[in-house]
């Protein structure tokens, strides 16, 4: 039985899928699931190239998942062997803060260069 409920390929450097919480341990052995809700569905975000990651697209996907009742996010850097599970709201807050810092950095660069 395939435990992946739905997979979406998104232009933004990542792939998002929903996974049943009980299957996370099987799919990601050794993943620390303490502090996250594994009773429902989890959002699995697989990032293949962090340099191509579009934070705006990722935040839209996370908001949509939260509206759908998803409470857990698993972030997997595919070729790096880094995987972590966090509450969805915490991940959204980190992505939102990163996007804001990126915008402020662009604004600062524009002010310094006078463009």
C-alpha cells in the first residue's frame, strides 16, 4: 500500500506531498518525531536544490496545507541526507522570516547602489 496521499511538483525548487503520519517513521527511519503531531496527515517537502528554492511558492503551499488541517511538516534535503520534522506553523514562520529578510536585503542593496 502506498502511503503518499498526493504529490505536487511545483516550480520553485521543491516537491510537496502529503503523507500519513503513521507512515513517516517507515519512510524516514531514524527521524525524530517528538514534538510533532503524527495522528493526521503531514506535509513532506523535498528540496533538491536549495539555491533554486522559491520561498514565496513554499509559503503558499504551507498556507494551503495549514488550511487543510495539516499540522506537521517534514523537510527533506534529498541529496544531502538532512531530514527534520517540525510543526507546520514553525516552518511557515521560518519561511516567512527568510522571505522578509531577502526582501530587506534587496532593498538595502538598491539603496546603496542608488538603483
